[in-house]
């Protein structure tokens, strides 16, 4: 069938025509054939964006050319065809787009309608009002609807491209790093700005605060430095998102600075701070000076959150915080059991009456008497916090016996416990001796109820045998017969030597039964001036300084090595943050009362007796028991070595220069061998990381400016 070229875009539609090439006179479409799955027409208006008010698409069917419909068919289609009222243009009918490649129908006598009814669209131009061949391809209102948005998009695209081109090679605008505006600068200029404005703030000594503890913090000592190049790299990426580029005109683009760090150096600084912060909870209690009691205030326990502290420091440095503004560090708090009110109650109701007068001791059928003076009562009273908040009062029999001295000798002779004696490297048992008279433990039980009474106060004691608390048989049954481990270290200075001597005397003769755990802090208690300790050298924040009790870590190191070679169980030990050359690398320990302890367990079936030997130049700790293993120590090479940083400090009288030391990692292996065959039984690794100790250079203060020379 001949086809006449349409007056508009022929790629979007085709329409059936009759023999003379014109549409049917009434402008309607043929009715669909029976059984044909009808589809909506795709009109030219729809393709150009006119509103679609037709029903949903229900299917698809091949388009066919339809024959000229008759009048009856036209009447049947009157409810389906588009309203064609109004003047008709030549060739004006509803345009459709058939499925390409559809076969032609076998006969023209079976017309098929391929459209669903379409609602009126009164706001659009009349159907069939198509442009003529010379009209430019469409109505003007359509061209404006398309060209205006397209023009706006083109303008925006040009602006976007120009903005991207102009900013190429520079740091994106509005970029801020820790308060330093580097937006729009070249990478070199941005790096210089960071070096000038941010790096000094990062390198400066800061102040950290944990609860009521304030201390200096040196990022350089902690191995933290600003990585300018990496920071510029992270800030240099131009955003491609148009919205991001638009909003950068009105808001800052925050970039976090990048740091280089050395975790062991940072951990060393945090640990040094923790030594000042950490403490066990201290319940309210009562202390007696001579015979005068007073309440000691409680203090909640606290522990520095080491991981949180490191994060707080990094966050502050990344924000470019003012070095003089304290960095608050997180602290975990442990509340006390006994408060001050409970201690005051015990003081008034029990302690003051107890110390109001002595107690007379008598026995039946005897004229002999003894007196427990107020001083002895004061020395033997004990105060034990309970979990329910009560402060329990007791009397220590051993302290009572010591305080009474020979006062009870009038009733008989006291008992003596068995003990161990070391001579010439051999250990022997000194037998126990039973006594007669008044047993201190029994007397302590009798004293406690009468201490609340007013004077005169009397107890009637029972005379009889006084057995030893630790008998010869018990001592011999512990199997303490030979040396099982020993170690010696050299003492560096007299002040440390004094403290080492004091702690050695306290620990000498300690007996650790099978299954017991020994705690150095628990055994000695506080190590202050009242206990005979003096100021000596310590390392704090990577710098040498002094503190009361300095040097005790050398005793802890000596004891740890005795534990190591005795084959006993290491429960807890902490190496120094920085390596100290007089100690074996990876086999040493530090202590700090109430925060860092040395703990080991007697995991053998026999007892362990501790012998200490102090000289002005050495300290030796030896364990006696029953030897179980031959111990071999194997040390790895030092690896992951870390160079020290150099710190320059003003020589203001408090600066002490130091050479620094290289940080490194090391692994020490403890090999357990059978005593008889030497065969390896097991091994245990101890891995230690030492931070690099900073080099400190003391810089003389700048000379004052010269006086101006008088003119003339």
C-alpha cells in the first residue's frame, strides 16, 4: 500500500491510511478485532512530554493496517475514540507508534483497534494540529518547554566545569585542618601553612588532667608528630559531586590532620601518668598515733582508662587544641565500702572507750597479775572494712604479744614457732617450742568484749600449755630443703640502695605455702617516709626524676628473675616502659604502690622460703623449696628497633639532659627441662616492647638584648 511521507518526525509514528492515503473522515480508529490484546497508543504528544491521562498499559499487540471502517463500526467506536470536535487539520488523526516489524494482516476486512480510550486533554492543542513542513518541527510552546531547562542545564554544566578547571591543582576551597584554613592554596603553600600554624601546637608540651591529677604531656616523647605530607594528600582530593562543591561556598570542609606515631612511646607516657592516677579504694578507717585515735577520710578507687586516655590525647591534637588547655582523660571510679560516718561511729562507740584505761589480767588461784596498758591496746587494735559498710574492730594476737613483751612472763613462758635458717647455701628448720601460761590468742579473745567498759576493767585468763602456731612438723612437711632459684643485681646509687635495703628486710623470711600467691605491694603495704623509705631516682614520662621509694623496681626485677629460674608461675609483672641497661632485657619488672604490682604463685606441692641478702652494692633474692625443673632462658635478637626523638627544652634549672635510648622488641623464652634427663618439658614466651627514650637537649636561655649605646 503506498505511503505518503508525514509532515513531522516519521521516526515516532505510523498511521494506517485508506486507498487515497488519507485517514477516515470521522478521525476515529478501527475497532479492535475480537480476541486481540489491546495496548495504549504511544502518541506524539506523549513523546513530547504532554500529560498522560490514559489508563494503565495492559498488554502489547502487533499493529496492523486497517481497512476503511463502515458506519456501524464508527458508531460502536464512539465511546473509545478521542474527541475530534473542532476544526480538523489535514492529516489530523491520533498518531500511534506501531511495533516495528509487525506483519501485515491477511485481509483488510478485519480491522484491529490498537489503542485504549484516552481522556480529554483540554489544556493541550487540538489533536491533529500538527506543524506544517516548514514550521520547524513542533509548536512554539513545546520548543520553549524543552529549550529553557536544557539551557539552564547547559549553563550549570559550564559553571561546574569552569569551577572544576579553575580549582584544579589546588586544595579544595573552604578546606580547614584543625583551625588552619588551607582552601584554595597550592599543596606546597598549604603544607607551609600547616608547618607554621599547626605543627608547633602539636609539638608543644600539653597539659593532661585525670580527676584531680594534672601532669605535663609531651607528644614528641610519645612519638606523635604531624605528618604534613599525608595530611595534604587527604585534603587534596577535589570533590566531584556538584552539590558538595556548591555547599563549599557556604560551609567549611573539615579535614583531620594525620599523625605519625609510635604506640609503645605513647603507652609509656600513659603508663607514667597512670602511676599517679591509679589507686585502690581506701575505706574510711581509724589510725592511732600513740594512744590518740582519729578518722582517716575515704577515697574512692580510680583507674586511668588507658585506651580512652590515648584516644583523648589524639582527638585533642587532631582538633589543634591550645596546649595550655588541659586535656581531660577518662577515669574509672571504684566506690569505697566504708564511709567517714561509719568510722566516726566506731571511733566514738568503741575506740575511745577502749583506750580510756588499761586492762588487768588475773588468773584463778594465783596472786600473780599482769596489765595490758593502753599503749598495747592501741598497738594491737585492727580495723577491717566489710562489704556491708561496717568497720569491724579486732585485736591482733601477734601484735599484742609483741606490745606486751615480757608482761605475761609472770604466768609462764611463751611459745616459739618453728622457723627456717639459711647458712652457707643450706636451709635448715629451727624447731618450735611450746610454752605455758597465757596464750596471746586466747587473751585477745577475752580482751575485746571488755574494751567498751569503763575502768576498772579486768579479765580472768586461763593458764595452760601455749602451743606454737607453726610447729616443727609443719615446717618439715613443707619440703623446703634446697635452693630452687636465685638472682642478683647491682645497686646503682646510695639512695636507691637505702630503699632496696628496707624492702629486702621486710620480705626476708617470708613463707609462701603451696597454692598461695605472693604480692609485693600486698606484703609490704605503703612504702612511704613513715616506713623508712627515702627519695630516690625514678623515670617519669621518659625523664629521670626522684620520688619516695625510688629503686624498689630493682628489688622487683631481682625477685622476678628468682621466680623465673625457680620455675614458678608468673601471675603479673610489668616491664619498664624504657629499657634500663643494668637489667636483663625482657626479664625485668617495675612496681608502684597501689597501681603496679609484682605477683607470682607457688604452683608447686611444697613451700617456698624467701631469703634476701643486701650489700651496699648488690641485692640477691633466693628461693628455697624442692627443685622441680632445670630452667633455660633464651633471648631473641632485638627487633622492631625505634629511634629516639630529640627534645629541646629551656635550661631553666629543671632541665636534665639525657642521651636517650633506642626502643625495641624482644622475646624471652623460658624452657622447662627435666632434672634427670634434661629433656624439654614445656616452654613459655615473654614478649616485651620498649619505647625509645627521648634525647633531651637543654637549651640555654636567650641572652637579654644589649643595652643601646648612648649617642654622642
